[in-house]
C-alpha cells in the first residue's frame, strides 16, 4: 500500500492508470448488493433460528421435562446451539456485511469481487449450518463460544477468509486515501478474527494443549471475540452512523483514537475469570485490563454524547439511530459492569451466576446486535433503492427488541446477584438457591419471546424488501426481453 | 492515523502482546505441567489418567452440555490451622490443664484461637478424660500460624502429641463441594477441560467423594426429582432404554417407584453412555493434598490407627512453617 502525504493529492499521484474518480454511491451499492443481501438475509434467518433455540432452552426452566426425552433437544445442546446461531449465524456475518459496506463507502470504491464475496458468505453459512447440527448431534467441542466441531469450524474459517480477502482489497483500492476513524476499527477487526479463531481452533481442536491451558485459550478467544471484535465492528458502525444520520461532525478524532488503542490494548487482556484455577497472575492481569477498559467506555460515551451536541432526542430522528443509540447505552452499561467486576468483591458475588449470562447477553444483544440491526435498517434500503415494506414494523421491532432485552437482562442480573450472595453463605442449602432463581428465569422467558418476535418482524421486513426488489427486476427483465422481440421481428 | 499500514501495525502489536500473554505464556507455565505427588505419608502420583469407562463418560458429559449448568472448580477463601491431639501422652491431667488454659486464652482473646466443638462439649466436666477420647481430634482452629504453633508447643510440653492440621476454608468447602481449591493440576488429563462458568446445579469437582454410588447417579439421571427433592435438572431418559424382559431381569435394571416404573414385563436399563457418565461422575475428586493447595487429610472423629498414620505424617511434614497457603 503506498503511503501518501496529502489526501487531496492522493487520487492522481497514487493510482496512476488504475485510478478513476471516486465511485458514486449508487455504483458502490450496486457492487455490494448481492453479497450483502446473502449475508443479511442468512443472518436474519439464523437470528430467528437462534431465538427459537433460546426460547426452547428458557422453557426448560418452566418444566424440566419439556422436550427432554430427545437427545438432540436436551438443554445442554439447545442452549449452545442457540448461542452459536446468534454468534456465528448473525453477529459475525452481519457485522462483516456492515463492514464491507462501510469500507466500500468510506473508501469511495466499489466492493472488490462481489461474486467471490457471495461465495464466501455461502461457505460461511454452510459451515454454521454444519456446526449447529453438529452441536445438536452431540459433537460440541465443549468450549464456550467455540462449540462448533472442528470440521465445521474449518468451513466457517474458510468462508471468513473468502469474505475478508476482498474486504482488504476493497480497503486497499480505496479512492479516498484519508482514513475515517471507522476504517481503523474495521481494518483491525478484519484480521483480528482470523488470528484468534485460528489460534483457538488449532490449539483446542487440532493440536490440543493440555489440561486447564485449554480453558485459558478458550477464555482468551471468547474475550477477544465478544469484547474486542464486537467492539471494533460495533463502534465502527456507531462512529459512522451517529454523525451521518444526525448530520453533524464526529466530536473528536482523538477520543476515537484513544478508544481504538484502549480497546485493542486492554480489551484483549480481559477474559480470565477471577475464580479460574490457574496461576494468580492471569486473573489479576485480566482484572487490571478490564478496569482500564473504563477509559474506553468513557471515551465512547463522551464522544457520542458530544457528537449529538448533548441532545439525545436526536436519536429519535431516524429509525436506525434508535437501534444504534440503544446499542451505545448498552455498550456503556456493559463496560461499567465489566469494570466493576474487576473488583474481587463484585466478582465473588457474581461468579458462576446468571449475572454473567445477563452481562454477556447485554453485550452481544443489547450492544452489538442492536447496532448492527440499526446499520442494516439503513444499508438495506440503500442497496435496494427502496424503503422497507413496512416502516411501522421497524418501529415495532425496535420496541419489542428493547423491551425484550430489558425483560431478559434485568431479571437475570437481579437473580444472579441474589444467587451469588446466597452462594457465599453455606448455611443456605443449594436446592433453595436454585429454586430462588426460577421466578427470575421464568420472567426472562418473556424477554426471549419478545426478542424472537422482533426477529420475525425483521426477517419479514428484510425478506419483503429483497423479494420486492428482485421481483421488480425479474419483471423488468421479462418486460424488456419480451419488448425486444417486436423491433427485431419488425426489422426482419 | 492516516495510513493503513500504521493501523495494521497497531492492531498487530496489541494482539501479539495479548497472544504472548494469554496463549504463549500459559503454555510455557502450565501447558507442560506434569503429574505431581500428593503430600503426606501415602504420597501418590496425582492426577492419574481417567479409567477407560470414565474417559468415555467425559465425552457424554461434553456432548450433552453438562458444563452449562455445572462448574467443576472449588473456590477457597483462605487456610486455617487446626490444633489437634494425636496422642494424649502419659500425664492426662496436665494435657487437660493445657487444653483448658488454651481455651481460656481463646476466650480472653490473648491468642487468636477458636475452640472447636470437640472442646466445647466437655467443658462442663473438664476433668473428664472423655475429652481425650477418640483421638486424634482437633480442639482449636486458628487463622494465625504463629498462635497455632504456640498452642502446639504448649500442648507438646505436657508429653501429649499435638499436631497442626491445615484446613482450607471457604463457602464452597463449607458446602462440602470439595476439600480444597481447584488448581491447574486437577485438569491435567481432562480433554476438553471443562471448569464451567455456571452453577445452575451444584459444583461437581468433588461429586465422586460426595456421592460415590453409581446407581445413585443413574437413578438421578433418569429421574432427578427422585433423588433430589425439587431438583430443576432435566431428566436424561434418552440415556436409558426401556425394553422387554427376556429370560430374566437385567441386573442393571433401575429400581423405580411405582409411578415411574415401566409396564410389567418391561425394564429400564442404562445404556453404555449412561453407565460411562455415572463412572465419570464417581471418579471426580478434589481432595488430594498438593503442594500448591495443601491440606491435612485427617478423620476428625475416632479412626482406626491405620487411617490416622498418614494424617499424622502429613501434619509433621507440613506443620512447622504452616507453609504459605493458597492465598
């Protein structure tokens, strides 16, 4: 990649023959259309599948015997299947789709090789389908957030490489040499995932390390994925869409730069739980890094707040902004909770409880999924050149999703703290503690239900948009095909 | 940061540092961990590889996601020292007097000692040598190795043979979930290592000590609420087979109460997977005394001399400095 000193001179100096003026947004959107439609639609389907699994798992706390007689649908398989559908079915591919579009738009360059990106997306989804069925069939690896069996993990990895190779090429072929903050985040994210994923898969599934070192690698992987990768992609979208949709400048590049450095430096050191049966320096360094993560949170909160000019009501001006605004709030809350967890008193009271589940859900759902959904609600109409079939459904999705997340996270967090405090008192029998969590778990089923409902709305709306577009295309192609015949005949 | 290569280098540096920290260094430190010896007279190699059936059971445990509800790691908040008598010596009166003066010191708080039930019970009748029956038993507990050592010397001065027992403490240990904290060594032969992150159900690190009967586990897997009242664990009936009794009932058939029993002429037998899982569960122990997580294995109530011997040796090897406990 050539280094240019001034962005204004960049275009002529840099690319010489290859370089033409910046591609128009319409051209860029056209190049992104097919791969992004495949990525987003498949992601929406996985979202619905994932929430169906989550609902099934949640119902088992109402009646333990519910669907228990089938090995494929036992809690210990349905639960990870749901998490993996969410994580690898929705979060990563949808995040990649948003990343591709942002990289193309910010670089004013068409997406490189859309056909091959589409192939990569298909490969990824095939891998996820293999992986989820593997988990249901009892071939889970047992490592949290990395349950997919080795054969499926390889296909997924290949799919990722096939997408990201062209994303990097798109980045390199950018016409606008000056980098916007989102591009740092995205570019780092692009190669973060292959590194952590290949490390984890090689050391856990292929050349397995011994004993508890496996768990350390697994913790490192899931922290790097859920904190750093999600943070990089999610914040890239936040820093792009908040200024764009409010029509204001991003408040501070330097705060964004600080966020970037803090996230990659300290975010990547979290993850080893306080209680872990490993040498003490590991959980301690994790706790310190997590505490320093507070800087990231403050920098993001401040930057977004200042960008809005202190008027949070601006977030209601665009449906996408609502989702993204919710995501930013969730990001800040999760960050604060995580930083509080660096204190040993807090971590002792919350370890092994539903609190950690609530925190994880608030991160992957409240923050990442909401931001990405907001981005898709903006990007998809651009790609299709048409609005979503139902604007009301978008609003309804926001409210069901927001209510669903709150109804899911709050009861679990409360129940987790109660559970944790009781676990510290040996005089309380364990059976009582387990029973004490049930009302909260049952309340969280409502949240699961609402979230699932929201996902159905999203899928219906997105599918409607895509079907309308391609139907119109087919119709016009058909019309032009049939129209062409006449002049030819006439001439003949 | 205007340039792509710079962003790349920044990210590369950050991830490389984290990779060295949490992937490479753990490999060097605990990835090459070897078997060790347990402390005490009957030093044994620890851990030992899983017996075949238990190894298969670990696969069943992994495949069915038991780890999402059960952790396998015991926590420990600290270590205390118990002052115990192994032998009352020849001058019983002096021994009792020494014990009582220590009890006074404990009440006056001039020494950091807590009297244990063994002492409290007989306080009403102090001259009774019943106080000294059923040795070895612990009389005081102290968080301070210095005070414990002083008490030890006071008792030994009376020709009695006193010992210091190292006792890990914490809520998990008080619940009977284990004898000491879990350490890296415990997971040496686990593949995958499943320390777990949730306690929807109880911790299983030491379940083999707590519930050593495989039949208990089989019944519990088939009908959890039969064994644990109000359990929220789902039943695992797909690990069992209901089949027609051929010539004679299988010896493995579950003994079920009337409401769960199969129709007459049928029996419920565990599949090999269920048997393997039960074998795995009963082989889970977290009570081996290790250098990194010391404890004194001893029976606190009347025990045959043969059992007491390793305990006393364990105590003498560990006692003098009351070595730096886990935390």
